[in-house]
C-alpha cells in the first residue's frame, strides 16, 4: 500500500479562484445522495436535556428532515452517554424490564413501501443479558401492523428482519456487549429468503426458505422498539447503545458497500472484512474512498463536504484509494508546521492509503468549505507529504478550487 498525507494551505501571490459548487454526497463515507438516502442518524447530531442527557430529538442528516423524537405521551426516551468509542457519544436505550422501554419515533413515511429494495445499516452494541427480538429500526403503520406488512430490522444475538409473520433470521448478530455493524439489504420484489445481511462486512447466512414476498405498509417508524399487530412488543425494546443508522432506498453496489464499511470501521475503530485503510488510529474521521470491487465501482468520494477525490484514470478491479482526517481544526488558518514563511495551513490533515494504482485523480476543495483567507493571501494550494512532517515536503499543488 502507498500512503501520503495532504492538507490545504494558502500562498501570498495572485491567482483568480473560481468557486466550486459542493456536490458532497449524503451518507457514511460519502455513499448515498438526496435521492436514495432516506434518513441518516448519528449520535453526535441530536438534542439532549441535561443533567440526565435525555434525547428529545435525533436529527436526520439526509436533508429529508425525518427527525426522531417522542411519539407517545408518557413514553421514556433514551439518553446520551458521552465519549463511548473513539470520542463519539452513544444513544443509550434500556428496555425497562420489557415494560415500556426507551424508544424514539417518527410519524411519516420513509420513502420505502411495498416490496421496494432497501439497505439499512446500524452500528450498535446489544447489552441484553438474554437473547430477545430487540428492535433496531421498525417500519410499519402506527398502532396497526398487518401480517408480513412491517419490516423490523433487529439487533439480536442472531440478527433478523421480521415482517410480523415471516422472519429472515441470520447465523450471527449482536451478541452481548459487542459493537457490530449490521448491513441489511434486499432487492426489489424480494421474498423473505432473499433478504441478506453483512456483519462487520462479512456476509451472513439466512435461515428462511420462504417464497412469500412481504409488502410493507408504512407511515410510522421506531428506533429501539417494535410493533406487531399494532401493539408494542415487550421483547422488542432494545437494551444497549446505538451510534449510527443509515437507510437507503435501493441496494448499494458492492464497491459502495466496501466504502461505507471502511468509513464506519475506521470511525468507530471496529474490525471489518475488506479493510483497505490502515490509518484508523490517527486519521479515522470521515473516511471515504474510490473503490473497484466485484465488477462495481465507486468513484465520487467525499470526506464531508470539504474534500473530494474523483475521476480515477486507471481504476481496475481490486484497487482502492481511501482517505480520512485527524479531526484537527479546520475553522482557522495556522502558521504551525509550514514549509516556508509566507504560508498558512489548516491543522486538519488527511491521510491517503492506495491499494494498486488507481491512476491520476481530481482533488476538489469547495471554496465554501474553507475559512476566510488571511488578508493578502488569495491562493489555495495543497501540501503533500510522506514522512509526517510538513516542514519538509514535496512541491505544493496550486490552482483553482
């Protein structure tokens, strides 16, 4: 693997800079868009009331404003536990002994209906002492759920998708006290047996042989609870912690899935299959990448809305270019560790990890994502470095952004 570091900096000579319209994608690792990302919840984007940090609203980052909150008078809600994993908080649920556990809900549709294709990704830890049908994400009708007309994406010892009648139960899952990334997926028109899943990037085996095609009827969603036949299921209240949930209408391709798993694995320091990024310990944040896998590609990589890498000239099967940053300050310019007087830089650094040779790429930094340039410094450049010290680095790249 080839590795390098990169950061933006500014120079004191004139170059007219044309603004770039940010086209950052919407979802973990830059996977997804406003079209197919139906909602995206992260544990660092919510409102919690002190001193007990009860969650009153969990913000949807997809742009569709499907925020989750209390939906039943007198219900209990989860709380926030700070600094649980790699500096990120967790949303902590308790099942209250099965008698009305913590949950959040949304009154509305999720852009998925009938036998539509879907992908559901949840990062969570199950702390239930004994295996139960713990609900991760429930889609259905409020106080009404016909047979095989709901989708309950579970966080169980053996993860499962349950339809209120039929179920697809897999061979592994969220065993007690283990952080896991579960990735559920189904094509359009899928029978129960055609629903698939990956656990930390490893494909799971489902137990169902049913040819029944479930048909979702949904105007309601729950996180941390389930409804079957219109009633809250006592065994469905989740006991544990959640970090992130993303729901897509449609199936992601295999390259997109690999990018998404590398993003979540690095962010939460979790082991995954198809790990192509070696800098999780120092540069674990907002990892994205270019990928070619199993005849599919992903070539429009975004690390938040600040840095994109696109248009690889020589990408072939089994080649990857991943990058992530160190979460350092990107709001102000600094003169620390600059290669020469008369330059400023951002403290934030991205580390790159290339498998194979993807060829040349286009690196874009939207002007709107940067702090205002220091007076007299109209030019943006990019520093690259391979030894970890930007005082001594290769000649910078400059140009319009």
